[in-house]
C-alpha cells in the first residue's frame, strides 16, 4: 500500500470518529434540552393553593408580575415557555381561577387559556336595604355596588320581570348561589329572577293562593315577621297573628314598618310621635300589607308565613325578659297587661327611645 493510500485510510477513521463525536454531543444537547422542556411542561410548578383573579385589562406581563409578587410558582421560565408554545400570551381571559398546590405548568396554562373559571359562592342574608344587598354581593362578583343599586331604578326591566319598584325586592331571595366572579349586575339580576321562579314552585304557589296572597305579598309579610322576631321557632306564630289581622281587617300595627317608613332602624321604643308619619309603609295608619317588603326576608321567614300557625292571637308584645321572644294575646285586656310589663322593663332599664 502506497503512502498516499495509507494516509487516506487513516483520515477516514478520524473523520468518522469526529462525526460520531459531533452527533453524540448533539444528541446529548438535544436530549438535555428535551429533558428540560419535558420538566417545564409536566413538573409540579404551583407552590401553594392560590386564587388567581384576572381582570379584564390584565396583560400577560402583568399576570406574570402578579404571580411573582405573590410567589406562586417555582419556575417562571417554564411558565413563560409553555405560555409561548400554547399561544397563551395573546389569549389572556378574565376570571377567577383556583390553582392547586403542585399543579403542573401544562395544567395551569391549559386552565387559564380555556377560561375554565372556578365559581364562587355568593352569600347574602340579613339584608334590609338595597344598599346592603349591593354591598354584600359586590364582594363576591365583578359587579360593583353602584351597578347593583342601579338595577332597582330600571323600571322597564323590573316590569318585564313581573314586579314594580316596591315589590322588586322580593325577587332577591337570600341564600347561597354559585356564580362566576365575572358576573355583571344584569347577569346577577337575571340569575335571581330564575331562582325566584324556581323557588316559587307549585306547592308554594298553592299555599299562597289558599291564603289569598300573591308570592310578593307573602314575601312582604315575611319581611315583617322576620323583623318582628329573630327566633325562627316563633315565626309561624307571629305569621299566624298577622294573617288573623289581615283576615279580620285589623290594622297590622307592626312596629318594624314604622321604623322602615322613618328610615331609622335603631329605634328601640316606638313612640306615639313615630306613629304619625304619613307613609304607605306605616301600618298604624294604613290597612293591609305595605306596598312591598321592608327587607329581603329569608327562606325560613317566607316558609313560616306559608306554614303559619293556626291560632287566635291578634296582639303581641316583646317579653319583659328581653329574651327576644314575645307574649301573645287574643284579647286587648291581656295584651294591655303584657304591654304594661314590657314598658315597666324598658323604664327599669332606662330605655326611652
């Protein structure tokens, strides 16, 4: 073999080894990168349970900054890379998202880009005025209190739903409702309208009709009953008393309606001067039920009216022990005795207004 041939034979093995080495290095690099990207996608990345609120105007960079400030993720490079690959950067959608500890980056980005919102329990009870309702509900959903209050002045929509400005309060039945955080005021009202007609099923409507009352009137009476007593076990008895008064054409003379008419709910002792206010809500002046509810009564109060106690009472007076319960009477003589005991207790405790 010539020298030239030997030189060529030696060159090819060297070139082959070089190619193998290059390919081996490239394979290692690619494998390392693939390993890294695999872990970017499928490794647990969320450090804790966290509720992420994305507003309508939130940008991708603002979202990342929010996650960083709250120290939500372990690997932000992974989040950025997966976000880019899944084109999430340009698909930011508002909503409320519950992130679970150890959620993978892939699951996180999929959840956010698909707008798989998690609902929130909207809870409102012990509500007296529309401002109270708006304040409580706006803590849970997108709609602010001002937009919720405005619902009560939209007369056309109110009439379309079957109410008037006075009875509209009866559409909002206190309870716990599952909604999305992004719920607007009109969407909240539409949901309440649906819940109202779901609540007033055939059975409840039949009971109301048997009492010669509409659902709105039952709700109005329930609002009085609930303001008269905080004791749930006493509500059916109080309701029975007021049904007796309605059926006999006797003025309801319910102190809570006077407080509502005055707009002063801090009054502990209703005086004669208070009874002079000229308002359709003053049941000491005007017969029958007031034009609408004086609060947003609970389901318990509404059902207490529908299942009221059959009694012969037409008078009631707070018990002198301030327990929250009442003394009931069928005659004025007995009522006067009860009232005298209560007035004496007020005087003893120096409660004059």
